[in-house]
């Protein structure tokens, strides 16, 4: 198995973008559709428009992405509706985002993925607005900006799940993003776990696979218990998967402390790729098989500050 980050990149031409925009706008213009109450309707509208207008190459890429082994998939130049101001409190008028939500949920449907939310974060809503929130200043939260996110997986304090289970109880398998604004040009950095593991000696890998760590919840959660006596790395039929957040991981033994130090050094030296999302870009990655981070940054004016829309999927 190759250890490089595998990325499937796609980009719409302007004509396809405009046809999609026209059909989606017409489909939602005279009805009120909320991202939480009407997710299935929005997904159906979006999937139909996407199947009608996307070129076969992109439709095929969406169909097979979860089975290809690619870590990341991107689609650029998707339609952009008229957007309100960047939400400073983390929430916006969801019915007013119907075109964007139809696109986002429609893409997840074509990926054969199920969107979901967790009740301990974001008040249990499907869409997380990744935007600067003054209330989150100084915290490593997706609502923050002045604190750096180190390499991490989302919700590592949960066990790994499988097929046919309630995804809300487990580490999210996929993170998907639609970019509304990013004038600050803030990159989302991603690295393949197997690339970092390849730089470790066998003893360190065995220590990281041993149940001698405590992993706490991220700062963005309201309330959640830590996962005690767990491993940071696990083997599955798909390869190595990780649960990790340097800010919430605590080693329970001297051997675990030494292994964690070597793991952090390996991550600092591993090859990664930076995705600077532009308005209308879609990004999805495998949260089991990659780590991601975001550097600290200075937000632009409040109304037009960086704004991504994130949704978990299984």
C-alpha cells in the first residue's frame, strides 16, 4: 500500500456550474427547507441536479471514492448562492442556505454516505459553521482563530465504528466541507497516517497500538467523557487508523510517554498537503486514515471572515 496522500481532484467548468445553480435555485426558491428538519429532501434535490449535470468522470469518482482508498476528494467551482454575513455566533439562517445545503447533502448522497450530527456539539445540528466566534477566542475550536490546531482526528475520544451501526456513537468516518469564504487564504492541512507510521520503529508502533493512553474530547464539545485505557493506532482491514489530538491525549505509562514523543516528532516531519479552499470548493477526507490541522490566523472583517460549512458523514 502506498504511503503518500492520495487525492482525487475535480473541477467544474463554468457552464456546468451555472446549469447546476439555475436548477437548484429554481427547485428551492418557493419553499422553506431547513438543513436539520429537511435534510433528506435537500439531499434528493441536490443529488438529482448533480446527476443531471455533472460529467460522467466526476459522477464515477463520487460513486467509487469510499472504495478507492483515496484519502481526500475535492471538487472546485461549485455554485455559490447569495450568502449572508459570516455567522459570528456559529449559527445562521439555515433555510436561507438551501442551495448550498442541497449541494452539500446531494454530494454526500452520491458518495453513498449518511450525514449525521452529535448531540454534544453544535447543539446537535448537521452543519457546523467553521467561522471565527469571539466566544471561542483562545480555544482550539473550529469556532476559534487565534489558537493553532495541531494534528488531530475529529472526536478521538470515541471508539471506532463499523457498518450497520449508529455513527453518532463513534469517531466520524468522514469530514466534508463546503467553502463559503476564505479571503484569509487559510489552508486545511492533511497528512496520511500510514506515511507517519512508516517513519517509526516497530517498538514505537506497538506502544501506540497498546491501550495505555487517555484521549479527551475536543474543546468544541459541550460535554463528553474521555476514552480511557485506549490505543492511538489500530489496525483494520483497510490499514492503520488513528485517534489523536495532541491537546487531549495523555500517556498513562513511561513507555507511552516515550512513544507519544516519537509519534509527535514523526508527525512534524511527515509529508502533508495544504488545501486552500476557495468559495464554492468541496472537500471530503477520511477521518480514520488522515490527520488534519489548521494554523492560527487573523480573521478578516467580521461580516466577510473565513467561513466553511462542515458536516460529518458515515
